[in-house]
């Protein structure tokens, strides 16, 4: 199993929830507000949305952890990066 955590800024939490749901993940909510999605050979944890401030500008901030079997991880990570990572980070 391989695991990677991302601190995502500039995207709303709902976008991550919809993405992992579309991948076929079965969701469950933890008592701390974290959403877990489990798919075939993978799992994703989406933390609560917080706010990141850069001077006077605010950005939504969400911690996303992806864990997957080694044979699934690279393809899942590549698709995730294409969907969510931007030129700024």
C-alpha cells in the first residue's frame, strides 16, 4: 500500500467529495467530519474544509489523503493530479 497526503487550497471540499464518489467510492462519515471513500484497491480521506488566508485573500483548504494498492496507486494519483493540481501548486 502507498499513501500520500495533499493539503489542497483553492478548491471547495464538495469538489473532492464528488470526484471520489464518481470514481465509485463508497462513502462514510467519521465523527470528526472526515469523509472516507473506499473503492476497489483504494481509499481516500477528505478532511473538513478550513480557510487559508493570504494577506486579505481567503482560500478554502482541504486535506486529502489517498491510500491505494501499489498497482492502483500510480493511475489514481495521475488522474487526481490532472483533475485538481494547478499551475500554482
